[in-house]
């Protein structure tokens, strides 16, 4: 009788353990799916960050060339082609032998291909390397935050992170449901409304990533605007 009871009890315990294992596996799957969404958003932001912008500092080199020089037939002198410079406000850089080149709006790989084509008549090697030395862009946070102003970002930055960089919400007055992101798109100021309360409440939501010179405005509750 005792043996039968023990066997029955062990069977029940095994069943409970199996059910718990299934429940744990189910929770892990949901977590993995949520994490996958976060990774996808991060990858999209990284791709956006790789596009060169005004103000970025880039280095251009020619690894296959000895001493990084090229015989310039027009001037009869060796020219140092390697350069490190900041992309101007008009999106251009100035390079030896080829002059002004538009860099903003291209990825480093696209600029490499463009320079290889431009330098083809001038040099024997087509290997050009573009590396980003520094990439930072400003966004602005105003409204019901601890201390508003300019935030400099050197990595993908979303609206909530920009607010945290500004000391966080003024929780006594901030309307976290209707945060505005004001963006200049081709000369037109556009407004986007972002509900950050759902994130603060622990619910899943896609992050709203910012672009250079975006203005994040946190309105006050009961504001007319």
C-alpha cells in the first residue's frame, strides 16, 4: 500500500514538473520574440547611423599605395591622398586631385565606391578605405523635463533615451502619453506623437528613433497645445 502511494505521488510530482517546464518554455518563447523585435529595431537604427552626415569626421586612405602618394601629371609632384576631415555643412569634402565630393547621404561603402571611380584615371590602385572617426548629431529636448536643451548623440538614440539624457520627465506635470517629436523633412516641419507612458508602464512598444536636429517636446498635462 505504501509502495503504491509513493509511486502515485512520484507520478504526480513528475507531471507537475513537466507542466512547469512547459510553462517556463512558453514564457521563454514570448521573451525571445520580444527580444527579437528589439534587435530588429536596433539593427534598423544602426543602418541609419551608418549613413554619413554633415559634421561627421572621416578618414580616407589608400592602403595599397606606397606612402599614400600619387604622381600628379599636371603638377609633376607627389600628392598625399590620405586625409582626415569633417564633412561640411553642405555635405561635401575636398580631396586632392578630384576636388569637392558630396559625402553626406552615402554610407562609407558607397563613398568608397564613388572615390574609386573618381580616382580611377589618376591612380593605379582602386582600393579606397573610408572610416568614420567621429559621428555625432544634436537633438533637442524641451518641455516638462528636468533640464531641457541640446543632447549630442554618437549612437542610435530614441525619444525616451533623449529624455533620460535630459534628466527624465517632470513627473508632476509631464504628459507622457503625447510626447511630440518635431522633425524638419525637406523644409517642412512635421510632428509625430509618441506614447511613452506605455513603455513606462512596462508594455512592449517599438522605440521611436531620432534623426539629427529633431526636437522632442514633452507637453504638460491639460496643456492646450
